[in-house]
C-alpha cells in the first residue's frame, strides 16, 4: 500500500495521504513559486494523475501559457504514438521543473510549468 503513488489511508477515523518522492519534490517547487502549500499539494497530485493518464493513453488537460492565455491540450507520453519524434537524447524536462508531453494535435513535444496546470479531465 505504501508504494502506491498517492494513497489515502483511513483507519480508525484518521485520514492520511502517502505520496512518493517525486510528488513531494513537485510540491516543494510549486509552493516556492506560488507561496501556497495547500494549493501546491493539489497541483502536484494533479500532475501525478496527468502523468499516469498520459502513460496509458491520451490525456485531456489545460494549463496557463507564459503569455497568460489558457492552453487546452491532448497529450501522451506513450512511445508507440510519439516514436517518430523521440530520439532519447537530452535532459529530462523534470530537471527544469516542467512536465513534457507529446501534443497529439500538433505532432510535437511540448512542456508546461508545474504551477500552471489548471485541470485534468
């Protein structure tokens, strides 16, 4: 049960949440950038949900772009869909505190800053 990415444990009226190290690291970065720990926890958990959905198929989500406009996207990280545009070289976008995805509408890799994620369908 502990190895689940995000798990809610309810025993004898006590609620607890277990998160993995990657989600905790995202929470810390988001909290530093936006100054709100509770909102950073929610956004970090949304990112985990999004990454899970993208690894198994195409996910529908939205985020704020640098110019302040909202970008609604359909993205995936499945290698069978993005194989032609994947070369396996370079540094992971996670090192830059962003999440990368293959935009199935544009046919290219994109990324967004963690704190800018708005929703995941």
